[in-house]
């Protein structure tokens, strides 16, 4: 883990240099992070050095993107086929992914891991990590842009660590001590889990009972159960919030005010009322959808019930790379925010709408943000 960390930090430092632009620039952040993730995988896993920012159409990037584009109709149909008729699909030898792409990465794995026999396992590693990290990164920068106070507080923590390191590169231990960064990443994983669902196949008949032990449903052996990770993360049963917009409360206030007072126009009453221009809040967010890292502070995080927070799944088949993923994402946030400030641009989606279809968590029309270098003056 520590050895990988050094390579990740090196990639982050290169990314900061590659993004350098004297006056700042608008960019679609998902595309940015997919390219960056591409360079990290290429160097950490395969020992190949590529620069996806400069060579925009390099073959590693193009094939990786195609391979992980689960929105393509062909891939969608094959995945549904495997969900519904796994034995038949396997018998017909239908592959989910295009042979050309699989062959490219398998050859690369073979050259990189000659001692390793299970190349198929390497491909799973590659697929699982390619999109999830870029997705998580794009939602983190979106949320901190939408709430500048959170971005400032995070920047303060990053700056403190950077000053303590006195010009040296980020260390693994320094990163582990960053509590606010951990809270922001955890809350993003709650609100926008990159893997919004997972599933399990039952290996024996299982009875689901209610609190009085009455059988509600029987899941038969061989049946597949879908686990709605995003659904759990947005369930008001688990994520209550006192700031929720409550129309009943407003009715009560109006009742008491008008019962006791009369309101009249004064010289300064604006007629007609004009709305403020600029970036004003466009919606009232309710408690569940509110981005609030405080849910994960030392006092609150232990109150979240088991099973209500599952960004990396649960049990013996949970994500094998959760620690690695968290380390990588935090290192990227550290380097980006240390050198750049994120602000809204005219194309920033507010509110953010998710793309529909059989794809991972993804903004409908991309996430455009503006990046300005902090040391521009
Ligand atoms: C933010 C990043 C990531 C998220 C949110 C994530 C999430 C998940 C989830 C929800 C599962 C299913 C777990 C379950 O069903 O209980 C999973 C499985 C898996 N993940 Fe990740 N993952 C991430 C990054 C990665 C990376 C970087 C790798 C590899 C380098 C990876 C490798 C795997 C593998 C191999 C499995 C299958 C484990 C098994 O079936 O035993 N993941 N991940």
C-alpha cells in the first residue's frame, strides 16, 4: 500500500502540472478524472507510462472507456441476459465484453504479471477500478464547489498539512490524519455511491420474516437478490435531518404572526419585488439530499446503523480495494485543492440530474466546473 502510495503521489503531482493554465479553465470533470485514473492504472498496475492529458486518444484510454461503458445497448442486453439466464448465456459462450478489448488488456496483463496465472482476475481489478474512482472524484469536486464553506474548510486542512510537510511530498501518514477530508469523502460516498447497487445469489432457501416471525417472503435457492445501496443511503429512516423543509412548520409561524401583528408597506418596501441576480440557491434541499459531512464526524458516524452505509458493499464479498480506493481519492483531492480552486461555471448543472439507464452513477450532461490556480496572483 505504501509503495503504491508513492506512485500515486507522483501521478498526482504530474496531473497538477498538466492542468496548469494561467487564468484557469472550465472542464468536464468526469472526463478529466477518467484520464487521470487511466494514467494511475497504467503506471501502478502495468508499469506503462502514458499521458492521457496530452495524448487524448491513446489506445489504453479508448479501450478502457469502451470496456467500462455499460450504457451501450449491446453490453446492457448481454448483462441482462447473464442476470436472467446465466447458464444459457455461459453455454452459448456469449462474452459480456468485446473480444478485441479483452484481448488487448489480457496481453498487457500477461506481459506485466508473467508469474501470475489468473489474468481474468486482473481484468476484474481493472474494470472495478476504472470508473468508480473517477465517478467518486467528480461528485466530490461538484459538492465542494456547490458549498464554498466546505471547500474552504477542506482547503484549510490541506494547507495545514502541506505547511507541516514543509515543501515535501504528501506522506501516507499525513493523509491518514486528515479528518475533514475523510468526512467529505464519506458523505460523497453516501450521497452518490459510485456502485449504486450490488447483488447476491442465494445458496439455500431463505425465509424473510417480520418482527413477529411471520414469513413475509421466501427467497428460493439460486434466486438473485438485488441490494439497493443508493436506496439505503437516501432512506430518511437512517439519515434524518432537523433542517428538513417542513411546510407544516411554516403554516404554524404564519398563524401566530397574523394572529398577533398587522403588516404594512413602508417607504423601503420593494414594489415590485426583484430577485437577486447571480448564483443564488435554486432549490430547497431536504435533509436526505443535503450534502453534510458532519454526518461522519467522530460523534455522529457511530450512530449510522449497520447496513445503512454500504458504499463498498458488505460481508465476505465486499470490495477488496476499499482502502486503496480511499487512499487514492484522498491523495487526488489533496493535490487538486492545494493548487486549484473550484467554482461554478455557466454550464455547471444545478440541480444535478442523473443520467437514466443501466449505467453507473453519472450526471446526465456531465459536470462542468471552473478551475482557477491558487497561486495565479
Ligand atoms: C470508490 C471506488 C470503489 C467503490 C465505491 C467500489 C465499490 C464496490 C462494491 C459496492 C462492490 C460490491 C461489494 C458487495 O457486493 O458486497 C465492489 C466489489 C469489488 N471491487 Fe470495488 N469499488 C471501488 C473501487 C475498486 C477498485 C479501485 C478496485 C480494484 C483495484 C475494486 C475491486 C473490486 C473487486 C475485485 C470486487 C469484487 C469482490 C468480490 O466479488 O469478492 N474496487 N466494489
